[in-house]
């Protein structure tokens, strides 16, 4: 599991950004290295997901405005949004998908 913040930076989240960028690099390297064994390595990189932890963050009106203002779809991801991406990657439907990331970010990283 990665994050949109493994693809773009966010002020005040530098350590988190660093770890997620590392996961993305590891995914690419391992995906290439293990492909010859038909082992696929991918990440799912969601935006903020509507969980109890995130709902606490969103009590801060400035943070909520900042986060939602960066999501062109204007809403949080759901647990189902993330789970369906994971299911896709675990299925044979993604048999040629490796060394990449599925961004479930409502368009955040496209800007």
C-alpha cells in the first residue's frame, strides 16, 4: 500500500512522503527484477480515505479545505475504492500489470 504522496510532495508530511516515495521506487525495481519469474509487484496509492483517523484530521477546517481543494473530484476516497483496486491487482485481469501504481486519488496527482 502506498499513497498519492508517494508521487507528489505535501508540506508538513516530509517523512511520510519519503517513505511512500521509497515504496514506489522499490515497487518499480522489484517489478522489473521479478517479472522473469512471473511475479508482479504493484502499489495502490490512495488519496485521503474516509476512515475514523482521517475524519479526525478533517475536523481542522484549514486542513480539510487544503486536502479537498487538491482533489479535483472534491471528495475523499472510500475503503471500497481502495479495496476494488487491490482486488483488480490480485486478479488475473491484471496479469500484465507490474512495476506500477494505481492512483486512487480523485485526480490529485494529475494537476
